[in-house]
């Protein structure tokens, strides 16, 4: 999934980007609030992680502007402020969760999973499509009872398509959600990953269908 992190402390930002990237997320990182607002104005994200005390525009102001524009993107607030009043203010402004620094990175990952799961309308960490199951905690994929080993980008693509069976995802949207803005994928990157993924889930009761001229969709048996 595509995540925006706005955090001005470099060691914290580097650690968060490293942790979330290793488990398959595409993470864009901005160091100040103004840059964060600019990126939000032109890019869609599955989750935004905001520090509160930022140079330029603070995290609460970014959150307020997001909600004023009608954005429903989940927002996780990171801050050293631990007072109950601060947490209440953040939640009342539209934050979906609040994590106080210093924090355990295992808790950060768990909160990220919960917010993405909730945004997708799922009750557990296991995403199912046909007989394909994706465990977002262990990053394990099964087709029926057989484990399938996927590389990071393949898993990200499968998660995106399986989260909305039947929805057609355009090539540009998939590129945006699979790669951060500092990466430069080739023009045929989506086609390459779709081809690899199709081979690895061959025989599943769900398949990736090309909708010519529009993009790709995941359909289950009986819907193709």
C-alpha cells in the first residue's frame, strides 16, 4: 500500500521508512509540513502518518486541511505530546489513531495494519479473495492449503487487487500505489508484475483479468 510519512526527525523517519518498506509498503517521506501538503494535493495514499511538530505547517493544520477538503484517508498522528487533551484534540480534528513517541516499531506496524484493514472494511488481518488468503501480519500468501512465495512488489500488487475484487485498477493507479515518488519504474513494470503474479497463483479460484484499454481486475470463479 502507498503511505505518506511527514516526519522531520531524520533517524525516526529513516527507521519508519525502512520498517514499512520491508513489509511491502511504498512509502513517501517528507521532512516538513508544506512539502507534505503539496504532495497530498497531487497524490492519493492509503494511509498518512503525521508528526505534529513540523517546520512550515504543523501536523494538526495538515490534518485539518485534509478533512476540510473531504479527504477520508486514514491518518495516524505521531507525537511526543502525551497529554489526554492532545490526544482528544487530534481525534476530534479527524485523526484515526494516535501514537506517542518514543514507541515500539511493532506497535507502529500493528496500528498501520489496523488502519489499512479498517479502511478496507475488513475485520481481521487476513484478506481473502476466492481461495487466495493474504496474512498482512506474517506476509504469508496461500492458494488453498498451499503457501505461495511472492516477492515484495508481487505481494503488494496482489493485496491491492484482492482488496477490491471486481474493481478495475488502471495502470497508472497501480504504479502510484506500488512505487514511491523517488522510484522510477519502467513503463512496462505493471505488466511484468502482473505476468509474474499470474504464474504464481495459477490454479487459484481467483484470477487477474485484463480489461483492455482500462487496466486489471481480480475476479473469482463464476465472475470471470
